[in-house]
C-alpha cells in the first residue's frame, strides 16, 4: 500500500515535471490519474524487490540468514547423532534369534555358531548357560561352573565347542581337539566313550540335542559314518579291555585262594 506522504510527494514532483505550480489547485481527476500511476509504479517496484529476494535465496548460502540456519541445523543433527549413539551404547546387545530345528528322530539340532554362544561368559546363569558337546551330543553343564567356568574352570576350554578328543589326548586346546583320531590305537578311543556315558547318565547335566554339521552328525542330525566307526572301534575295544580286566581279576583271586589253601 502507498503511504499518503509518499503520494503527496509524488504528486508534487509530477506537478513540477509537467509545469503545474505547486500553488495551483489540481483537479481531482488529475490527482486520481497521478495516484493510479504512483500505485502502479510502487507496486511494480515491490514485486521486483520480492522477486529479486526470492531469486537470491534459490540456492543454499545465497540468503542472508543461511549461515545461522546452517549452524542451527548442524547443531540439531549433532545432538540427534549423539542421542542415537548414547542409545546404542546404553542398550545391551540382543542375542541372535535362533529358529529351532529338529532331526528326523525329533532331536534338537544345534549349530557350531549357536554352541559357541553358550560359554557362560560374564557369569553363567539360566539365561547365560554353559554348553559342551561330546561325540556330537550337546549338554548343558552350567551346574558345573567350577569345572567349566571361564575364570578357574579346569575344563573351561570345553565350553561352547566339541572337544571330544581332548578327553583322551589330555591336551585341552585346539591342537588336542583337532587330532586325527583315525590314526589312534583303539585303546585311545575308549576314554572318550566313557566320558560320553558320564554326561549321558549325569543327574544334573541336561541333554539338549545334536551338534549338527559336525564330524559326528550331518546338517540334518543323521549320524555320520565317522561316528559309527568311532563307536564301533571304541565299543569293541572297551569289551576286550573289560574281558582282559575280568581275566586278570580272576587270576588274582585264584592265586589268593591257592595261598590260603597252602596254609
């Protein structure tokens, strides 16, 4: 809108421009024309100014307040980033979701990745148990934390893995677990079999399932030929050793009886 003072000034200038004395009374019709012209000129200038202002702010950094806005936006982004980072640091990691699978016989299948998660690290509990596998059978041995705990457990290497061969080799490390049992004498297989029975018959340790995808059971939980060979050799030798033991025992008893008879 054109201000009255500006309009009067414009009319005065226009009168001088056309040779009309400022003391001369200008007809109202002329004033109307001059006012209309003034309005059109001023309005056009305003439109040009607005358009120019809009043109100047089309690209980032061309507006007068862009620097201040950029600083505010940057601060806001940094605050949001810090909040997100703090939220991530404060929240404990959720355990991976495991979809239970079962063998044709209905036994739970446990992968190497899942088995490795259960070492009781940080302190064993019902929600953070200790698992181990022997000959492909997985057991919860959390109750034996004094044996399998990460701090002082003498058998802590067995937690979260299948270290069957270590039960015979006596090497509680990767080397002992990776020995080639096919090159062992049959007598060396027997201790592993005996320990497997120990866990199977234990009153506290709970059987959980099968170590799928291992040398003992395939991905579907079917017993491998290697496990069958191991069991066959171990059971056969165990029987032979038992017979030899019984024979020696009988011989000792016979000698003792003979000594008594001489007296």
